[in-house]
């Protein structure tokens, strides 16, 4: 199998199920953003030395592939079988957030992204996740998007924020509070 097919050379691509659409289609933009998110999660997994967090990040990558498959499926082809998300996938993220909160100082201010390059990677992943969520919501206004996709992406961005704080804590990096300029 060749990696290139030349079928996209005129700006079209195929949805899972065969229908051809423009590469600028909102559905393509949405699952393309989940692919970008998955790459950032892979980078986080590569720089993280905590084996429990690495394992969860691998699970998250699997769930993002599930989301991508769901988003890439032709919504008019009802015979397609795509992997499913489960409510337990959201619960796993919530449990990790709760576990991190047990060791972190309570949040009293907005936090500026940064403090350590690995923490910054986490913040970039969080913002890409938020973009994937916004695009999923926009797509849902036009076509069927499973509500659990939106819920999972929302919780994942919360998890990534909590992970950024946990990474800063573990690395001994400073969390820089945002202090609005006073007139």
C-alpha cells in the first residue's frame, strides 16, 4: 500500500464510508484538529516520566482516535461501525483531576502558561483540545456529533490544565499567577 494516493490533489478527501468532501469541510477541520491534539498528547507522553500518567496519556490517545473515527465517518452511512466512547472514559479523567487536586495547592488565580517547557507543551495541548471542542460543537450544529465526544473533549481540556499544574509541581517549576495591571 502506498502512502500517497493522489486522490486529494484537487482538494477533496474521503470520509470513512466513501463520500468525497472538500478538505476545507468543517468535519475535516474538526477531525484534523483531533489528530493535531493526539500528536501533542504523544509529545506529553514522551516527556512525562510518571508511568501512571504515561499510561493514562496512552489511553487518552486511544480515545482521541475513537473520536477521530467517529468524526471522520460519513454521517449519511448508517451501516458504519465506529468505536464507541463510554461514560467511564470521562469518569477516568475526572478521577485523575481529583487525584491531582489532592496534592496541589488550591487554585486562587488564573495561571499564565509556562514555567517549564514540558508544562508549556501541556498548555498547548489544552488549547488545541479547546479548539477541537469548539469545532465539534460547531459541527454538531450542522450534523450529528455524539454528545459524549463534546463532553469528553471538555473534560480532557480540564484534565490537561490539571496535568499542567501537576507537572509544574513535580518539576518544581513556578506557577506564574496572572496579575491584571492596576490603573
